[in-house]
C-alpha cells in the first residue's frame, strides 16, 4: 500500500495535524481519503493517508457535462454524509478533489475542516461546491448545471440547498451523469446513481459498526397523557431495555434513568432551569452533528440519534420512531442546547425544553410548527441574534425557518 505523508509545520501545526486525524477517523467514507495513522514525535506528528494515484480537478483533463455531473454529484453525496456526521470540510477546492484510477472523486485537504457550529456551517461546503461546479460546467449542454451552481452560491446561506438536495438536483438535471474514464483507459464508465448507492451503503454500514454506549435504561412508551397546550408527557413506569416503541405514537418525553425504584412521576413538570454553566474553553470538541451539555459539566457532549434511539454521555433513551429527525440547539436563547424533533410523516416539529437527567423526572415535548414536506432539520442562527432557529429542509423546496418565541428580559 502506497501512502502520502503530511508533516506538521509552523506554530500550532502539530495540533492541526492531530485534529485532521481525529476528523478523518470520524469521516471514514469511500469518498474521503483514507487515514492510516500518525507518525513521528508528539509535537511534530506526520499525517499518513492512503495514496490516491490520480490527478486533482485542478489539473485533470476537461470533462464532458455528463462527467461533470457525475463528479459533482458524487462529491455532493459525500459531503452530505459528512454533514450527517457533523463534519464540515471547509475547503472544497479543485485541488482537494482527487480522481482515483477508477474515476471516483476522493475528498482530501481536511486542514480547514471542523464540526458543525456557528462559525462553520454545511452551507459553506455547498457554496464551495457550487463554485467548483460553475468552473467545470462550460458549454451550452451544461446550462442546467450552471443553474444549480447559482442556487448553491446564493448570498443568503439559508437559501442554499443542502448537499443531499444538491446531489439529487444534479442527478435530476443530467440523466446520464457518470464518472469520467481516466486517461489511458481504466474501468468502464460508472453510472452516478450506482456509485452514490454503493457509497451510501458502505457509509451506513460503517456507522452501524460503531460501538454503542452501554445500555442503562430506555423508557417503554406505554402511558402517554395529553397535557393541554404542552404536547405529550411520558408517565409510564421505567423498563430496560425498551421493546415497545409504537410506530404511530408522537415522540415521548426524554426519561431520566432511575437509580432506585420509584412511582410514576406526576404530570406536573417544573420549568427548565433558566441558566446552565457556560461551555468551558478547555473542553474537548465532540465529533458529532448533534451536541449539547447533557450532564451539565460545562462541556458539550456528543449526541447521536438513529431509529428512535437517542444516545449521549453513556445513556440511551427511546425518543420518537424510526424515520424521525432530530437537531440540538439553543432554542430558548438561554444558553443550553436541547432537542427538536421532526416527524416527516406528518410535518410536525416538536421542541423539548431541557434534559431529563439526574433528579429531573421528565421533559415535555411540544409541537411548535407543522411543515408539510419537511425531510430534515438543523439549528441555525438565521437572524444573527446569538440564538438558534429550527431550519426544516424540504427537499427541492426552499428550507422553512421556524422562529421560536424568546424569553422576556
């Protein structure tokens, strides 16, 4: 196996190299350069990756419209998978897209990469890919691709499509999108849809092999009562593990893991605390698309959600059903991040006002909006007031912003 080595340089170079290694470990994907490991001294480490024996888009031969669509669609799909993991590449430039011997585009150059946050958003990658698409899409046959590039590079980041939507738009615009055949021969041309499906399956398979936190308790969704004006409240007894998560029920509240047997909690819920410790500057950055200070120690924790199960700080809760989508953000403008949940089957958006941990009996999820056609949601400070709004992605339609009431002075 041939490898490529990148050595730390300049002040802070060692930390940047270690950071790239951490991100590449989390970003293992067929469309991302593969990490081998770190070599050398701790203060001057060397990043070792598998060598991709092919040119970058900065020096490659001209591509046809079908090949441009194939390359850009595949990169957009890779970026979408990275964004799902909470990773933003940050520098999608022609020299950071390698063409492997079989024509597959491979992302490298993760020196500017980081986690999704207020300073680094997926829309940055979308705009950069849009500029790359505009550079590659020349000639009258690429008119439809240039229109996609215009949308991706819109001045307002909140009007840009997601990377997943951009990949779908490229495939819809060019039915024969395919990977380029390398100069001098190589494997037969590959259809973009087949490539994306293959990469998506391998990426999901990798994520499913991730070790799961130890199971402590999951509440059985068995006793739901409607609370006027507040949505739904979970009052069922505790059980571990949960097996009765009904597909048509609204999302349950987040239960606190019990340490001793106790009676079912009351339907009277104390309001969430108005303040929490701020995030400490010495905290390690969690590699996750969802983050929140769940345990109240002043550090953001990695939060993961899949198939109706929420995981954080070694705990797991049943929340909603398979197909629901969640995001974490500072919805109340008070500092702590909590959960919002989208049910695509109904378009309902639920917000939770706190975390059920420690002595907190339960937390109520309330419906704050209904967005027909909603497919995914994310947190974004749309109005630049220092707090998050809920942004609901709607496929090919523009995203819808759910603005939540802010607390008074």
